[in-house]
C-alpha cells in the first residue's frame, strides 16, 4: 500500500465523517433551535419573576424618598428650638442630598420618565430652600425660614410632591 493510497483513504474517510455530521446537524437543527428558544423563554420568565419584587421595592423607596424630602416633613424632622437659618438650610440640603444618594440606584427599576421627575423634584426642592434663604435677612431665624418655605408651598396650586407620588403609582400600575 502506497502513501498516496493511504492519504486518499484518509481524505475519503474525513469527507464521509464531515458529510455524516452535516446530515445529522440538518436533521436535528430544528430540535436544537427549539431547545434554545425554550431556554430563552424560561430565562425571561425567571428574570421577570425575579425583577418584579425589586421593581416594587424601588417604587416604594421612591415614594418614601418623595415623602421625606417634602418640606413639610423635612421641617418637622429637622427643626430645633433656636436653630439658625444657616444651620437649618444646611441640615435640609444635606438631608435631601443624602436621601437622594441613598436611592439613586432605584433608577434601574423605574421608568426613565419617572426617574427624571424624581430627580427634578429633588433639584426643585434644593432651589426652593435656597431661594427662601435668599429672600430672608441674614439674621433671620430657622422659624422664619420654615414659615417662608411653608408659605411658598401653600401658594402652589398643585403640590409637586403629591403629583410625583401619583406618577410613581401610575408607573407601578403598568407592572400589573
């Protein structure tokens, strides 16, 4: 037997094996695709079932955040007898920023429009506090700042904190 004959036999054998694998692949190709499609569907169902509690918790936390940065609630929590305007302003701004940083990851689980509204509410709250401070004399007390903020809130026809909570509730309703 010559080397040429051996090489010819090896090539024929490899070609036969290749054709057999190709035929087998085309025969079971549909089954393989169905198997992977079912696995993808199962993973999607599992991930949705796993994400639902996280999304609900995110909405709950954003409602708590919105309630906690509401000036009426902030002032009750932070006001102390004889507190200066600067100390109250610093306390309020630190509280709002801290609450926001604590809840910043919740944006992963809520609608982007809802998150934008929550972020804008935080920014507007900070601006409202700073504007109230600028409208008062430098020697004003914390009580005067509280009164100015609450008077501003009383003038607003639609409470932005209540509107934000309603938007978060609507975002939750989409989940069900």
